[in-house]
């Protein structure tokens, strides 16, 4: 199946799995849309109907009918905004909060029931996949302030080798031997890690790993290596690659290195543009056959003392 068919197939499966095809939500007399409006009112302070509509992406007329039904059942109240006399601020009544609590507990119990048969590793895999789906679909809707940069944690090295191998295969056709190289580099980094001369950073967005970079020592004590920069396709265009390189350069300068050297391939155009923008100079090129292809390897150097 194509991407659209796969997406639709998953959507049909998921909506059936959590009961979204039922006329009412969680054996209550509320529809799914009504449940979402109750949630929005319960989790936020007073809001106008327009604000609720924007948050939920809901049709104005549909939302108006829901709020009218809620008012008739004494689930919501409204008051005139003290700042804008033409605006009505909506909030839940005690009865509305009780209705939300019933739905919220029912939803919690339903999901706990779905997760109960799974072991902890399977649950974590499921949650990670859900975060990744959300991050991809939200691409472009959030600014770069939603990106966090952190130090390494258990599991990061294996994940980075896996993701880079998969991405480079999808984008450039490279074979499985690239994963062997990444594992070799990361294995040596872990085995000989020197916190006074080396570091690694992970970029996260919405709790999902979206990039990484490493500062490693070389045989020359004055020269550091920048290695394994990558950014997930779902997070490109947010300045993450440049921010990771900047962190690497700043740390190398703090640690007293004279130069940073990196090796890359000319087909990695986006990465090369970042290196050029940061002041790296191309000092050597060589043809080689790796990962199933004839490639042009490049060595770039940044003189930290000239900055």
C-alpha cells in the first residue's frame, strides 16, 4: 500500500480500537466532540468560544451548538469579559466538572486496560512511536523553542546508530555497512569516553529524539573531531543542525582545542552547508567506495584560534 492507504488503514484500526466509532463516548450520553470540548474547558481557564474553536480546530457552528446544549444542561456558564465587553468567557459549572471527571476516569481506565497486557518495554515502544507520529504531523506548527538539547542517556547510542543507518538507506541507498561504521565509532566513544575532552548532545522535540552530534578527541591533543551529526526529516528546517554544531564548537573552544576536524561525504549537502556557515574550510577530498556506492569523502577543518 502507498502512504495514504497505510495512513487510512491505521486510522481505521485505531478508531475501532479505542471505540471512536461508537455513537457516544465511553458509554455516556456525550459525543466525542462534546467530550473534547469538556476537556478543553476543564484543562484551561475561562475561554471564549473562539479560543476553544481554535484550540480544537472545530467548526464554529458545531461548537456553538455544543455550548448551547451544555448551557441548557447547566454544564457551562458564561460571563462578560472585563477587558472586552463583547466577549463571553466560558467555564464549567460544578455539574460540568463532574461530567468531565466521569469521562476522564473512564478514558483513563480504558487506556490502562489496553496497556495492561503489555510489558514495560512494549509500552515504552508504543509511547515513543506515538510521540514520533505527533512530532511528524506537527512539523511546522511549532517554532524552534520547542526543541530541547540534553546530554546522553542509556539507549541513545544504539538508537542513533539505528536511525542514521535507516535514514541514510532511505535517502541515499546506503547499505547496512554504514551501521557497522556508526556502531564502531560510538563503541569506541563509549569505551574510551573522557568527560574532560569529549561530549555528546541529543536534540528532542515533543519528547522524541530528532538529532544528535558528538565531540570526540583525536590522536592529536589539540584537534577535536565532530562526528555523527544528523537531524530527523520531521525536524529539519528548525535550525537544529546548526544549533548542534554550535554546541560542539563552543565546547571544543571551552576545552582548549585548537581545531575541530570532521569527515563527511559530498552527497550530505545540508550538513556541508551548515559546516560552511559555521566557518569550516574544506581541506581535502578523496574518492572511495563505501556503503555500496562510489562516494567523495571530504575533510573539513575549523580553526578555533581564528574565531
